[in-house]
C-alpha cells in the first residue's frame, strides 16, 4: 500500500532516530533530570495536588486538568491495541525500546511544556492558549512551520483522533455485547459533542474525573493478572531484554524478529502512546493556570511516565506472562501475509486478561478501551479546534469543525480504518519533524528556565 510505504519512509529510520537523539540530547544537557530529579518532579506533580503554590490567576485549567486533558488524548487505543501490535510485529524486544523512548521522551515532553507556557498568549475569555504553533511563530519567527504543524494536527484529529477512536469503541462494544456499531457511533458522537461544546474548560473537568479513574481501573486489573502470573514474570522480562539485543530465529531458514523491527515498533508505539515530541499535548498544557513554565514541565515528565512507563508496561507484561502471544505463530502469519485480526491489537490484549479473569477479561478490556477511546476523542477534538483557530485567526470556524469532527466519529464507527491509521502516522510524523527541530533550537532557553526554577526551589527550601 502506498500510504504504508510513505509512513515507513517517514518513520524508519530518520524520524525514529530524531526522536531518540532529541531526547538523548536534552537528557544529557539537563544532567538526566528525569532520573536524578525524580523527587523534584514527583513533589511538583502528584505531591502538589490541592496546594495553591505556583498557581496563576485562577483562570484556565488547573495543572491536573491540563495534564488530564493531555493524557485524555494520549492514553487511548495505543495503550491497549498499540502495545499489542508492537509486540506482534516487533517481538518482545519492542517493549524495551518503548521504555527507552519513554525515558528519553520524558525530557522532550518536559521541554515542550516549558516552551508552551513560555510562549502562550491570552484568549478572548482571559484564559491561555498556545502550543507548538505559537512557540514556532514567536520563538523561531517562522509562521510557515507553525501553519504546517496546524494543518497536520487538523488532519490527525479528524483521522486518528476521531475515526480510529470511534472505531475502537464500536468494535469493542460489538465484540463484548453485540451492540450495533452505527448506533454506538451515534451515541459516542452525541456524548462527545455535549462535552466539546463547553470548550477546554468542560473538557478539562471531564478529563480530570475520567482519566485518573480509567488509569487506576486498568492498572489495577493488570496488576491482578500479574500477581496471578508472578511465577513467569522474570521469564517475560528476560524475553524483553533478549529480544531487544539478541533476537532469536524462531522459524526455519533463520527467519525471526530482527533488532530493527523491535526498534521500529517499540519507538513508534512509545511515541504514539505518550506523544512526547509530536507536540499536540503541549496545546493542552499551554492552557494551565500556572506562573512557572518549568513547573508545567514537571507534569510533562510525569505524563510520559504514566502513559508509557506504567499503563503500556502493564499491557505488555499481561500479554507476555499469560501465554496468549506465541512468536512462532505470529511470525508465520506475518511472513505468509495472513494475519488474523484476532491475533493482534485489542483482541490480543483482551485474550491476555481473559486467560486469568475468564470471560470477564474481555468485558474488562472492552470497558477500558471504551473509556480510553472516549477521552481521546475529547482531547483530539480540542487540538483540532485550536489548530484551526490558529490558521484562521478567529474562532468562527469552530462550529463547522465540530460538526465535521462528530460526523467523522459516526463514520469511523463502521468504516475500515486501516488506511486512516496509516494517515494518522503520517500526520503525526509531519507534526513531529518541525516540532522536534524547534525544540532543539529553543532548548537553551527552556533548559535555562528549568535551571533557574530548580535554583529558586533550593533557595526557598534552605531559607529559614
């Protein structure tokens, strides 16, 4: 397929390498702050909930709402279906590279959020708005790059953000309960419309409630499975490490998973699940009610840690410890070109949970997938709105965009979205290229803000 070839040309190896090198550069320049500054960013995020310190003027989103809105778009189908797909096509070693991309991506996400708050601007209601398009124009003085990013963001929100997510919802509910897919799509569009019509404020409030609940529900269910399969957990971890560096031939003729496949699918799925480097989540963080850009950067680190380091890791370990994934069967299907949809994606994750939880496992995954995909619709809808507003210079096209977005939700519930997945990957790549380059160029300023913020915290703590 032409779209698949174009996506592979864009992502492998150039863009994957740029993601890793950007994260590595920022990590080295910051002294690997995501690791050695762990107590700092934990205190500044979950340790600061309920405190008024660092808040701004009481306008816009709270810091938790900003992160929840960003997570609403990131913890979606990729956390369940994407991880399973990465293991199926890239082998267990893909999980290791997913971890590496997340570790390095923590600093990429941190710098993104710092720049988003540093260069944001006021909206007509007195709140804040910003994102990559704003720091590309104001920080670099390049409106062309900003417009390219915005166009691709609109395309990604209408494709991967609406059609793919609604298809995941309708497919999951049809498989679990036999519900009509078109009717499910209509209900999903109605519920999404009721939320997004209230703007970013209502999206933030709904996300603040749903995202923590759905993350705790999914992680809790996964931990139950892992406790039951704890005897084989060390073997699964060994499988991941061996697959990352010393992939074995599991088919006759020496055919097996190569390191390149593990790297390709691991990094790509890691990026898809936390969006560090793509830039879209910075749009939500720009609306946060905070005075310190670096403080919002701490939420960027925590966001990547939770989305990929916790949620995706649970999915991967459930699949590898329950025995539902067989590398020989997977490779045979890949090489023959006859991959059964039940062997990959959400059905593979559901099979892992069902292996321990019985019939309830499939229902559990369907419910989690429903919540993940619905919140993704909310976040992606907002990103598309903001990008359109940036291009047109006014909110007048907002209603038309919302109608188009909701129609795409209905259509996606019954459509074949394989081509849409490819388009979403292409749009994400076209957003990431200018965003990563901008992050590198503006990184001295962002890291300077981070350093001064750290020094200020140390002085305030040492003061009598």
